[in-house]
C-alpha cells in the first residue's frame, strides 16, 4: 500500500528532527510510542498498567515498564 501524504510528511519531519537533535528526537519518539501503545491498550478495554511486552516476532522484543518501574 502506498504511503499517505500524512505518512510522508511525518517521516520527513521525523528525519529533520533526528538531524537537528538525535537525543531529543529519540526521547520524543519513545514518548509518543509509549503513549500510543497505552492508548491502544486502554482503547481495547485493558487497564494499561503494569509491564507491557511487545513480541517482535523474531527481532528485538520491547518491554514498557510500569511507571517508576524502570531499571
């Protein structure tokens, strides 16, 4: 499926952000990812609290720790 205009614009904006400040971009993207993941889980009727594990299906898995539960 072809990228929508919004997807193309988003990708370009993210790439510009990374060029300007990789650390800030990573921090922002991580925050967006965590927030979106929790919103999707809560939208499906789950609590969205506690540890969240995302199985990558062969790559690196992702774990979102509960608030204050980081290493």
